[in-house]
């Protein structure tokens, strides 16, 4: 579960979700993959984290997107 590995604390990175015990925001890790990094590259760059930590970042991102509310903007009929 992502809750075991992701922390949200207003005293750490202004409350952004981070990998527990680090100051590495979930958005940073997800962004690396969005920009073509491999798991090997991420783990090589940040040796204090594990593959399970990275997977927890994606699980948190999925959870956050599932919670998102969409409100359509209606165009005025003129």
C-alpha cells in the first residue's frame, strides 16, 4: 500500500507527498518516468529509495487521480 511508503507532512516539503524518510516528492519521481527515465536510472540517482518506494509513488498518483473531481465548464449559448 502506498500509505506505508508515502508521507504527507506540512513540515516536509510544504506538505507535498514524499517518499517516507526523504524529501523526494512523488511528483519528482513520477516526472522522471514521464521524461523517459528508467527504474534503474532513478534508483541509481537516488540510492536511498527502493523499487517499492517508486511503485508507491505511482500508486499514490493513481489514488490522487481517482479522487479528482471534474466540473465541466458550460459555454454560454450566445
